[in-house]
């Protein structure tokens, strides 16, 4: 089981506290907060296990179909080898599906450490111990615990299926290479890769708690009793038994300091002569190699933190495993237009929602509001100057430059009542095409656009043909 040292140190520090007594009362969660916390957990883990079942079923179906194609192709070359390699193919996949379906009724321990899952599971045990005589809380606790257990069952079975599928892929690769069919395995390699990626994304969702979940966990961690309970009952505590006085000055008595260890190393190096430094480097390299071998062995056992098995010559699609909502990008778009004739200076403020069709194309819709600033520096006053509806498409050209196009309808008049917007003849149409430069500020990808409105020449009143916009992702 793979447990990074930095996670271990962080969790142990967060679960322990020095100088606090065990007389503190349990962290108080209001009935409303506890209810939102437990219902949120139930909903979250219900959806996760349903997604795991769905994606696993789909992967097994596609794998079985791909193997059927390979079997037919191999039969044309060597029917005996095809019968031997694919004889019990249907039975094997049926067995995997049965194991997935049986996971709902089994209590399986997850052989992988997921920090936030451990925190949630121990939190429910703590709440159950301190629930008192509250039937509603007891009912919600039972439901939440059941969903966590079913998720644990499904994730462990999914990890085992992932391991078996990878072993099957390796077996097929070894056998089919002899018949010059190595390239025919690309589809199976892709299925294995995307399934591993999908499982890793589900595990990553655990570390993205909702607001109610964050508040409840923060309230619990404010109690030294909860910290003590975590230290004794969490999975991490069971793996690494800590002394009762962990973190206190008494627990550190007799331990060497960093300075004393460094001094001892310097003395050993000096006594070892000129080749001592080289020997130490060699020993360190050997230690690194041994750690790498251990890591590889752990990964082969199905550890969820293992690196993805990337097929040779394959470039994965980053959006392949994203859901519909995860592909939507929300943005804010601003365009300013100077005073023109009787029209005041205005700023078009638009909200957009774009769907990533692929990594190189996005299509979206938006709605804009035209804010008037007045006719000059001496005549500044805010006014409503219209609204607009937008549609757009961005296609990647090269590097950070994209080709952008769109069709828009704009109501270019001040209005008091919404009924005024129903007059379709009062709306102007715009056809846009131009370039977009996308750049990053922190983790957000923002953009600058230069667009040509080729329908502006027929508009009344006529607007500027060249539009400059700045966009911000939300």
C-alpha cells in the first residue's frame, strides 16, 4: 500500500495536538450542519459508486468486443492458437461482471490508502459514538456509512479488475506479437489507459469536498477528542501505532538532533578518506534503485497512485474521461465602445458558457448587457443601453492562438420594460470572425480577442467593425 511520507506527516500532525487535555467536550455539530454533512456524503458516494459501476461495465464490454475482433483475425492465421488464447474469453468477462455486481453485498477492505476517505470514515465512527439518542441522526449516519462501505467495495473490486485487465493485455501482447498483430492491440491499450485514468479521477474527487463537508470536518477537527479518536481509530493510526504521548517533549527524549546527526556524518566522511564521498553517493544510488523496485512492486498490486500505463505511440485525450459538466467553461467577457454620434460610450459585459468539444475546439453561448457611461468625461452617468445574445466557436490554430467566430444579436437601445425586447426587428445581427490569444494567469486561462464584424456595414445605427474584447474564466 503506497502512503507518501508527506501525507503521513501532514495527517499525523493534523490528528494530534500537544498540551491539550481529554476533558474537552466533543465538537458540537448543529443538527442542521450534521444533516447536511451526512446527506452530502450519502449523495456524493452514491454517485461515485454508480459511476464506477457504469464505467467498469462499459470498459468490460468494449474489451470483450475488441478481443472478439482479435480472435477472428487470429483465426485466419492460426486457428489452433486462436482457440487456445480466446477459448474461455466470454466466461472470464462474465466472471468479472459478476464480481462487480456482487460488490454491493460484500464488505471488502480497500487495499489502498485514500486520505480524505479515511478522514470521512473515521468522522462517521466518531459521530456514531457521540450521537446520543437522536433517531434522525442515527438513521442518516447508517445511510452514510452504508454508502461509504459500498464505495469501498466497488473501488476495491475496480482496482482488482484493473489489475486483471492489465495482466490480460500483457498476455495478449506477448502472444500476438508472434503473429505480427502488435498494432492491433492499440484499441485494447487505449481502453486500459482510459479506465485507469477514470478511476484516478474518481479518487481525486474525494479531495474536493463540498462546502457543508468542509465546515463539518473543520468543526470536528477543532476538538481534541476528535483528534485523539483519529489518532487511535483511523486507518493510518492502525497502520502506524503511535505512543500515547506522541508530540510531547517526553516522546522526544533521547532522540538525536539534526545537528548531532550532521556532525556524526561529517566525522564519518572525514575518517573515510578521499573516496568516502563517492562511496556514499554510490550507496545512495543503490538505495534509490531499491526504493524504485519496491514502488514498482506496489504499483503492480493495483495501487491507485501508480503511474498510468501509457501505450507506446499513443497521445491520450485529456477530455476523454471528463463528464459533461466538467467540460463546460464559464467566462466573463468585456468590450468597450467609444462615443459614436448620438450613441454614448458603452461597455458590453457578457457571461459565457463554452463546451469543450475537444482539446482544440470549443462552442458556447452567452448573454451580454450594454452599460452606458455617458457622452464624455464631463457627462458621466450610468444607463442601460441594451442587451445581447451570443454564440461562438473557437478552433485552435497554433500555440496559444485560436480562430474565433460567432453570430450575435444585439438590442442597441435603452429600455425600461422587458416587453420592449420582444420586437425582433429592433435587434441588430453581427457576424464575427477573428483571432483569440489565450494566456494563463495562475491556474486560469484568460484571453484577448480581435474580431471583425462583417455585418456591421449594413447596421443602423452602424457600430464599429473591429471589436476588441478581454475575457476572464470563472
